[in-house]
C-alpha cells in the first residue's frame, strides 16, 4: 500500500474549518506531511469558486434586467437544488483534467466556463440555461466574468504536477439540508446524493476527512469569518443566512456513518456498485482552526499542536482502515 492517500474528500458544513485545515496541510513540510498524516503534496480541488461564479453571472444578468438563472436572489439558495449535482460534475471534470494534465487554450475563459456550467448541469438533469441567452447578453456577461474566469483557468493549469507520485488530491465540498430535517435527506440534498454523483474512479480511491462542527457553530463561524469586500475568497467568503438555514441547517454525515454497511465508512451505491469510503473525524466543535487564517509566522504553537493531534488522529484511523481493506 502507498504511504499516502490518493484522494481525500475534505467535507463539512460551511465555516467549519475545511479551508483552514487545507491551508494548514499545505504548510506542513512534505516529509512530515507524509509521515504524520499519510498525505502527499496537495493537489486541491474545490467547488466553491463555481458557486461564486454562478452568483457573479446572476448578478450581471440582474444588472441587465434579466432573470437570474441559478439563485433565487443574490443572498438566497439555488433556484433548482439539482445544481448541487452541477457542482459535482464540474469537480469530476476538474479531476479528469488534472489526471490528464489537460490544458485548454481559449480566447475567452469566461466562454469556456459558461459552457462547462451548462454541460455539467445537463449531467445533473438540468436543461442548459446560459446557452439560451441572446448573443449580446452572453457577450456582456462573459466580458464581466472574464478576469476571474481567466485567473481560475490559469491557476488550474499551473497546478498540474510533473508527476503524481507521492501526491494527494484534496477535494473540498460542503453539503447539507434544511434545519430540523428528517433523515435520510432527499435527493439532491446532502452528502448521500453528492457523493453518489462523484466519478467512480474518485469513489474507488477516496477517503473522507470530515471536519465535525454543529450547525450552530457553523453559523457562528460563518458570520465571524465573512469579509463582504472579498466574496470570492476561500478563507473569508460568507454564506448568506437563508442559505445557511435552508441548505446547511443540518448535514447527513452522522446518519450515513451510523447506517453504513461497514463500520467506520460511508456506503455509496452507484450504477449497481457499492463503495465503502472510510471516514475519519476531526473534532472542531470547539474551534481549533480559526487562527490559521492569519499569517503562518503568527500561528500559536500550542494551537498548531492541537490541530496536528486532531487531524493526525483522524488520518491515522483512515490509513489503518484503508490498509485493512486492501489486505
């Protein structure tokens, strides 16, 4: 068995500490990262930038007096929750582009992004929406999105490694359902749906590192971290409160773990196959990670030790389970 995980699904409610954990891991020396956490040099995928760009597209449409296509308003949930699947299919495409080191040369990164969003939506059983815009509206929206879309595409291409040996792909996402929901959550909400939409290659290789917070703590930290002047930031974006209550008022990870066919895993059924994804919990119900947003030189050594021990406990469990499953 490899010394490092191939794919880590970094999952949790918003503002739980996922991005801070990802930042922490990216700042650990490579040999120690492998030895202590069974994680190689990180290759990182995240669906939040797509949420941000879908909101940006809606905002540009609203400026033109057009209907929003993705969200009920700038601070409200998806119009159609099947867009949770759209995000997963964008991640699937990013994964395969990464593995193939696929470089797309295009005059307009925004054109490419808008077409990708429509294509991913079709895989989630949604009719194309952006493609129905008239040529003038498409051109105006694309021009407004181009600087951010180009930066996203350039960053994606720049992350392709010379070799995948010793690398770990970290895929970050958050899923949930309305406050006080009954379980199981109904499609297309929750992790059960979104994990099932992942490409089988990802499901075969993945383990889950779950950052455990309560929905109440998630909402508190979301308010605390929000910087309205930096809405596209991984570390400082805020999720609107209606979205926090309706999309992330609860999550189904605990339910899925307790009802899994194999203890310590999440059972995912897809296309007649079953996948048992090992899950390790990093307990962040009492905040251990917010300090990681500041510059590394200002990190408190005792707090670093707490984070180290918490993550190491979870990844050691994951590695033991993965090793046992492959014997």
